C-alpha cells in the first residue's frame, strides 16, 4: 500500500536522486578502473595519454600486458586451482550438511548448526591466524613425535584450500538447504513405491531438483575463493594466488596492468553471475 500513497514531488525526486547516487557510488570506481586499463601511460591516473591495448597484449617492457606477464598468469592459475578444489569440496560437504540438518533430528542439532555458522561471523584475518597456529602446532608436534613433516599443514596451497573450505562450505550449505527445503518429499516416496532404493530415489529425483542450487553453490564458492584475501594472506606460501600477487604489486607501485587484470576479473565474475541468473530463470 505504501507506493500508492501520494507523496510530495520533492520526496519523489529526492528518492530517485538517492537511488541514482547510490548506484553511481557503486559503479563509478569500477568504471574508473576499467577506463584506465586502456590508458597509454605507465601510471593509472590523469592525464589521459591515449588509448592502448598494451596492458592486455603488450610483450615489451615497460608495457607488458596481462597475457604476457608470467607472474600474473601463474598467480591466476593458482587462484583458479584453489577455487576449483574449494568449490568442489564445499559443494560435496555442503550438500551433505543440507541433508543432515534438513532430514534428520539428533541431539544438539541446534548447537551444531550454530557451530557451522560460526565461521561467517569470525573475521577472516582471525580465522586465518587461528588455522595457521593450529596447523603449525599440529605439524610441529607430528614432526617431533614421529619424524613426519606434513607439508599440507605448512603455509602453501593445500593449507589455503583447507582454510577457505572451512568457511565457504557454510555458504554452500545455506544455498543448498534453501533449495532442499522446497522439495516435495512425496516425489521420493513415489519413487520408493515404484521399487527404487533410497539411494536411487535421491539420485534420480532429489539431486536433479537440487542441481540449480548445486551449480549456484559451486559458482558462489568459486567467486568467494577467487577474491578472498584476509584468510588467504595468513596461509599462503611461495605460490601466491592472484589477490596476494596484486597486493604485492600494489606495494611496489600501481600500474595499469592491475587495472587490466581487474577488468578481466569483472568480466569473468559478471559472466558467472549472468549464468546463475539464466539457470534460475530456466528453473
């Protein structure tokens, strides 16, 4: 009913101006970053010195493009590697958690559910430090006790994957749970009445229904892993992912190369978001 209430013209114009300024505030930094990715200068700032694609395809210094900058490409590969395995593990465990909390009743269920949500409210830097201290203590203890040096517990890509997995799984669990909550269990019962086993009923009836949520959870997990910085910074070793590599470059001095990388990331993220929207509409 509120939109139907007659409002003064000043209020209507003020509200529209507020909405316009809000979206301008969100979009303007992205536009500026994108524009300076094409600036024919070694610094991402005014004055504008002409357009160029060298920061994407250049192969000679000082204007080496993204596709010829091996450290950036290596960091991009590390981020993709981490994000893929984090997403895969998060979808697997997230779907299992969704079934557990949606289908079964057990003692301390509410406590464990709150425990699962805890990583969402813990600051990423605190989570990273906690994981680092725990893993280092465990690795040192194992090495002193039985003489095994477990590299996966030392700073590096495996520990980054485990650290990100510890909180991204919670997000995927919530995504899948929301979809599973809408499922009509009578469809499973019909499959059971037709002679299917419980596993077959879940595989042929429930999982196809959950497929959009599983894909959406994978995409969300991939994006969250790819852009994560705070937790990753505490757990990374010599093989830095893209966020850490860009941070190190920023400390040395920003160049339009970082703008070009950011633009490519925006395009990739937008493509994944549009894919998710298309899947939801199709569903």
